C-alpha cells in the first residue's frame, strides 16, 4: 500500500472529531448533510491552511492535521492528526 504524503494540505483545526462521535455526526448530518458512514479519517472543525515551512510566521496553537478531503463551510473531511512541532 502506498502512503499519501501531505505537503500542501496541512491545516490548523480548532478540533478534530471522529465522524462517529456525537459532535462529528451532528455536524455532518446537520450543516453538511452527509452520512458519517461515508467519511474516512477524522473531520476537522474550523481549519485554516498553514505552511509546512512556517513561512510568514504561521503557527498552530490548536491541532495540526493533514486534510485531503473536501471542505464544507467550516468542516473539512478526510483529516488525520499530525505533529509538526510548530
């Protein structure tokens, strides 16, 4: 199996949730309108892009994640927690 390298999709998310969690399922079923069963990985809430290199003083005081899925308003699907030590 080939791993996906996350370079341009690094996000700083206020929260990462499992799609099956009460909060995750509530967000997906309400504003987003998709089934939690369709989601792989975590969902990121209120995510903003950050630079891997930290150019421009980017830092993340919340949770860093690699998000390869679509963004629906303030919800991004297909995220995985990563540690960048920013």
